[in-house]
C-alpha cells in the first residue's frame, strides 16, 4: 500500500472513527484504526464492538484531489498514536507506505515516522446489515429526538435494558422512550410517508451509542438513513456509516404509566420555572435527593422552595398562565425536573398532576409529541 | 448591614476573591467570603492562609452607581454557595440585609434567599505589611516573568524551598529563578529607576501563589505595586490586593550552575525545534523519562529522533542557522525541553552545550534576559 493524502482530510477522517475506539478494550486489535485504500478513496474503520464507525474519504471531491493512490491495500495502526501524529505533521500532505511485516512509513515535510502496523486481515468484520427495514429522518430532528430522551436512561446496570432508549415504529410514527424507573422521557415523530408500511418494536439502542451518534450527525436538514435489523441498527450519513448493537431483552410497556386524568393542570413559562428550580436546587444539593418543593399559592402564582438546615432557605415565586383544578403541594428531584424542562422544546408547558404521590406529566402547552413523566418524592 | 448592589459588580468581586478560597481548608471560617460595606463601597476578602485576596468595589465609579448602602456592616457567607447563587440571580440588582444571629437575606426579582452567616469578627486578620520595600512592574511584564519561570518549580515536597520561585533585586535588576534540580529557568528584568536603592534576596514565592496571581493581573501596561517583607509579599493592582506567604529556608545559589564556556553552540529557530521535539515526543512518552535524542548531522542540519520498540520510530530534520564547535550527540527529557522553548520569547535561540553529560543552556539569540538550563539524560 502506498498513497499520498491531504492532511486535513485525514485528520477529519481519523477523528470521525476515533469516537468508536476505546483504549480500554479487551480485544487488542480494536485499539487500532483500520485503513483501506483503492483508486476510489480511503475507508477508515474504528470499533469497540458495541459501536462501529466507517468513514469514507473519496479520492476526488468537488474537483479537489484528496488522495493519490499508487498501490492499493490495507493496514491497521494504533489509533491513539496515529491520530496524534497526523494532527501534528508539518506539511499539507502525508505520504503513507506499508512495507514488510506491516511496518508503515509516514512522511510529511522533514518529518518521518516508522510505525509498527498490524495485519488488516485480523480486524473483525463489520456487522452485515440487510437493508430491509429502512427509513430516514432529517439530521437535526434525529439529534433533537436523541437529546430529548437519552438523558432519562438508567445509569445502573441492575436492569441493563433500561440503559437504552426504546424505539418503535407504527403507522408511520416513531416513538422513542427512555426511563430509569424514577422518570420517563418520550418523544414521537411522524416519519416520511414512503415508510408507512414499515413497523417494528422493542428496538433498544444503548444510550451511549446515541450520545456518540449525536456528535457525528450534523445539525442540518440532510437526511440520515436508518436500517434496523434484529440485533443491529445502522445510521448512514454522507461518507459515514454508524453501527450500534441493540440491547437484548424486553423493554417494559410504559404506555400504562402515563396518567390519563389530572387533578391539577398548570400552564406556565418553561424558562421561568427552569430558572427558579435551578436557583432553589443550589441549596438542595447538600440534602438527600436534591429535593425542591412546589406549592400553588393562588391561580396566578406558585412557589418553589428548598431548605438546607446548615446553609439556608430559598423561596422563588413563579407566575402561572393558567391553573385548573385543586390546590397542590408536591416535592420532587430538582435534577430530574431541570433535565425534563431542558428537553421541552417550547416556551410554555402544561403540567398534569394527579396527586402529591402520583407521577406527574409535562407536555408542551399544545400538542403531545414530548411527554416527560416524573415520580415525586414523599416529604409531607 | 443593609445594601443594594449591582449584580455584575458583585459577581466579578466574588470571583476575584474565590481564587484564594479552598474548600479543603482545615480552618472552617476560611471557606467563607468576608464582606464589609461602608459608604465608600464594599470590600470582599478570601484567604486560604497562604494566599489572601482583597477586592474593593467602589460605591460609585465613572458616574455609575455600583452600590447603595443603607446600613454599613460586615458578614461572612459560605463562599461556594454565595458565588453560585449570585451568578444565577434573576435581577440586575441584589439587596442584601443581615438580621439577627447573622442570618442574611438576599433578594433579587422574585427570588429570596436566606443564608446562615458567620460572625465577621472571627475572620483572621490579613497580614500587616509595612510599605518599606516597594517597587512596581507593568502587569504584562509581571505575567510574562511568571510564565517564563514558574513551570520549572519542583512539584515534590522533598525540598520545599524548590516549590517556589526565588526573587532577588540588586542594582535595579530583578532576577527570578526556579529549579527542580533537573532544569532551571531564570529571567532578569530592569525595574523602574526610583527603586535602584532597594535590594533584597532570597524572597521565595510559592509557585502556586504566582500561578494564581497571574490569573488576576491584567495583560496591560498598568503598573502593579509590589511590597516585600520578611515573610509576605503583596501585589497591588487597581481595587485588588494579593498577599502571599513566602517560603522559609535558603534557596540554593544557582549562579554557579550556569556554564561559562561551550564546546558546541547552535543558533536555530525556536518554533521549528519545538515542533520537531513535540512530534518526536509522541512516541517517547511510553518509554522511561520521555527522552528524545539530538544529533548534529552537519553545519546546516540536526536530527531529533526517538524510538519506542512497541510503537515505532521517528526522525525529524531541523535546519540550523549556525553551528560553532564540535559535533554533538545528546539526549534529554522532551517535556523539559518543550517547556523551556515555550518560555523563550524570541524567534531564534542559541543553545550552548559543554558535552553530552553536562547541563546545556538555552538563551535568546541575542541578549541573556532569559536563561533555561537542562540536565541531559545518559543514553549512550
């Protein structure tokens, strides 16, 4: 293998696949990045066996030559060293040549590296994904959906299935649900019409995979193609393939958890409530569970308060747009409430309470494409 | 005590003194920030007993009213909570009122905090500094001097005196020296003429104090007044006093360490050498001591190389402007060399070698206001 490549293109390519490479893997070859070049361009692969990322750098793009291939071939190089070296090379181009026993020469300006490579034949094969269940979502919407649900996954391995977000698709509507059993986040979106015949359920994507995917997908209207199989999900963007393993097991049926009725319904400003809880939580952190208290004072105003005997007390008044139903006193975890409010994509929200000890539901003031459910804390 | 203050002014003031406040202090009252207001303005104090910082917020400045004092007085509040609360308050002004048993009310917009305060009489007194030995340096020059020496202090407590930078003043020339016994950094500056009669030696300022000071001093031509006493040094800028304890003990006489002659003298570009060593050190980190090798190839070129058996080799060629004396092979710690080169404030440097096992000296190509001495590593 021998080729010359534009250094900036190589930096971007390597950084793209590095997100899948962990230095703490139990499979030594996965600390490497695999590179394959042929006349069409260069393919870079990184994997930690849960996530795999493949990036393609075309030999020519928009009239610019990215790489000149003299001899095609493949090599695996230690990802951590390779990525740092590439970033610091002095010249605009890098020449890479693989010699005997996978010894790899890299030349750039007056700098010459000789790296010990590994046999590319030993690299595990990427999952083979049959493209039967395919649909697509705009990149910006995909990122938003991830942001609005992934924070609610469980961080405990007690019930591994809860560390993922459950995706299901029915009648052209995609539903994403995450819960750690103290709170639940759900987002639904209509997907493009040519996939209305497609349906699946219990596709549970690890939260970690979605967080990494979110860093790769661009915040644009460009479509991301999504392929679902039994044990893998594949996200395709321009020049990048992102594979994630799916979690084994059955995600609990969460539809019954959402309350149907409400004893108290409040409509109020998202930002005003978020900021008041943020301040009140400053003193709540020391205590157990980071708890703040919400009390309706009258039809126009509620009070958020918290009390830490050693530090002090705080009282916040927040205006209410409308209140229907009974007066209310309720306590909840400030962190859960703030994360839920940050995921709400609207200036006004509706909160539906069914009693001080029952889960309460946060929705946009109009519509129900986002639902955030929080279990209160007993303090009265 | 009762007063109203501009929130942004309070944020800046609190952040200024927070740098001296440690949450890991053994003296509980020092986790607090002390505030004193009178008709002239507000004084904030923070201290970890090594460093003390006092900031003054004038009641009126450039025609703007910063605070309105109703009743003067003093209070101590938990610094960590107070600073976070102040940052998040909703309104442009904050009203602070101290009631019985030091209970402190803070009101801003619809937000009301009630914090448990401490008796200001219990706060330790700041060092009393007699203003006999006073001189001044421009803020930007002071920052530069700190940057060029403080990195070379020892991080080990084996010889505590080496964790500080030794300042001495003689004949109007200030000399700052730091050494960890593997390398040495020295910077000299002429100071303003009205202090030529002033002299001192063995004023050893803890490296940590200088790092904190550097964050506070502005990168401008404004003068910083410096007051030296037996066991304290005080830096005065507009509205801020920065006190640091001095280290006990005698700093070693380092003047004899600087070599007088040279067997090989190289002149070359600072940045070119730095970047070559930076790349070569990428592979050297794994090995012991982070060692790279320098070999003069001919009168116009030297080679920097490093070798890590498990990862690979690197060779870097660097052009030399001039070489006088013998050929040279020498090995040294790449981190020490890079830190020394980053401290050189010039595009070309002179390196004076007196043999492969003797310390070598780096100076600006012309002048000797900066001297960096590095002990080589035996590898041949």
